C-alpha cells in the first residue's frame, strides 16, 4: 500500500471481485454488492479491469485466487460464528463488502485501514446508496505511528472475547517483521480467536510458465508503488505461528484450493501455482 494513501491494488482487487460475479459462472465467491461498490458495470475501475483481462493471460488465475481467498475467509468466519465468536476484524478492508451483507445477528464487524482508504470507501458506499450498519465500526490506523492492538482497543474491540480476523492481500507487501507483529497481536487475543490470511512462498520453485505469470503480477504491483517484500515457506510459517500461540493450522496450497473450490468447472477456472491461504486458530 502506498504510505498513508489510496491503495491502487485494493481498487484492482475490488474490480476483480466484481468481474468474478459475471465472468465466472457459477462464481466461487458470491458477493451481491461487489459490482455496486466499484460503481456499477460501467465504472471506470471495472472497465479498466476488463480491458486488462482481455489481453493478460494471467488475469483469470489471479481472479480465481481473489475469489478463493475471500470464500475461504468467510467459510472460516461461519465456523467461528457457530462457536459463538461475535467479533470480526477485516484487516486492510479496502472495498470489502461483508459488513454490508452481514447475515449474522450480533456479529460486530471492525474494518481496519488507512484513513484515506476509509474516506474513499465512504464515498463509494454513499454513491451506491449502501447504508453503514450499526454493527460496523471503522478503525482508522496509521501503520507508521500506531500499533494494531492500540487501534483495535480504541475502536472498541473486546480483547477478552474471541475475535476472527481476515487479512487478505496484505502479507506479501509487508516486511517479515511487520507480518509477524500482526500475527503476534492476533495471537494475544482470547482463546477461540482465529485468522485467515494469504501468503506466498518463494517464486523460485515455479516452472518457467508460472514464473512468467508471477513476474508479470510482481511488475504490475511494483509499478503501482506496492512491491512484494516478503515470501515465507509453509514450514517456516507454521513454526512461527505455533510459537505465537496458534494451535490449529489449516494451510491450503494451490492443489488443495483448486480441489476445494474449482473442481469440475466447465470453464477451467483455477488458481496458479504459488499462493497459499492459511487459517489458524488459538
């Protein structure tokens, strides 16, 4: 993310989620508000995405990942709610729409993001005539001067009660130290808390075709001012998580994600060969 400002990547992700609703049938991640939050089918963001998709062979693989990780996070949240978790924290919320279609009575939602990104989101919500529900709290944070724990406490999160966190599309852009600091904060929450996040191992293991797709994505996000900074291997991450107090880990690699969400599709939609989605519980 560009320091203190608007994330170009977050806007592109929102456009991809919107496009997924009508390009990929049936959608893996059903989000009836995805198109509205980007400004509709004729919006500049969505049209720019469709133009890129028409010429970039890597686009469907990335769109599949974005859909799968959101589906995975909300599936895990459903399990948390069944176990009486009543707090949901969306880290780096961007234009995520869960809070505005929240089906769970009594679930409080906390959206954490840069103030400028939250201001843009409020504009998009007003334009789309999407009401801000009473169950939602915006938690502005300046990651350069505030800690996540302090920001959540100021926003009213009850640290004595369990919470579920989603943290999507963020970790590759952080330093390893910042990644582990956030996981440490989540790991200090009450027993029963959990998190779903995506991460990337080193691209060095990719075959030439998949490495080419990865390099194209890396070049694009770097050009937007948001370069990849951290890769972490699954065994290393699992060791770090257990050291931070997480006891139940569900790490989905590419094959597992494709088997769970993309099996037997007529359109052949699937993710590429690098990303993992981790769900970890305290």
